[in-house]
C-alpha cells in the first residue's frame, strides 16, 4: 500500500514525496539504504535554496563564459544539490548528513530522487529525467535552459 500525498493543482506534482535510496559506495566501501521524505519547495524555500547555495560557495559561482574566474561546474552542481536537500528533506535515514558524506555519487543519488518534487529542477520531458537547476548561473544569456546535466558534470569531472 503506497502513501498518497495531496496534489498541487498547477503541475500535478505531489507536495511531498517519499523515495528509497539503495547505494553501494566505492568511495567509503559502505552500503547505504534508507527512506527519504522531501517537500516540494515553495517560493520562500526557493529563495532559501539560492541563499544557502551562495553561502556554501562563499558568494562565488560557476561562470561558463569566464572559465577559471569562479568555481568549477562540479562544485556549483554539488552546492545546488546540497542546498536543495538541506531545505527540502523532511525525514531521512540516520546515516544521512548532507554535508558530512564523502561520496558525490551518493549525494547525486539522493538529489535525483528528491528533485522529482520540484518542476524547476526536474526536466519533465519524456525520456529525460536529468535534474536541472534554476537561476542565471545555469541559464544561457538569453534565458534558455542549458543542456548541461549537473549530476553528470559533477560525477564526471576530475577533482
């Protein structure tokens, strides 16, 4: 029997979502399993996410037009995920510590499940489940969404 959460009238996405993560970390040799409950961020939450991301990056940001003058894309993506999860997770397993985990792929796995509650971070095009960010630092000069997958960029970039 699955839990039913109230639906929003606009996008039809749930106000809350429960999901399970099962992850075997090659970084620390540990298996992670647990259930998360995340809320769909409202406008105030969106502002908190942007503010928290800025705090994590100490005011810096990824600037694709001026490489080397900001933070690398993987750091920007990781900060986006961490900020989103800090604001939106309502319940999590005991092992979850947003800033204390060591495996970026674990962070990405949790974010992937959580981002499905947010239409600004979930590309709802059929066949494309890649999360996307909001904000000027992720969009092109003309306001078009970028085609960069932040999870792939973070995991594929060498540290």
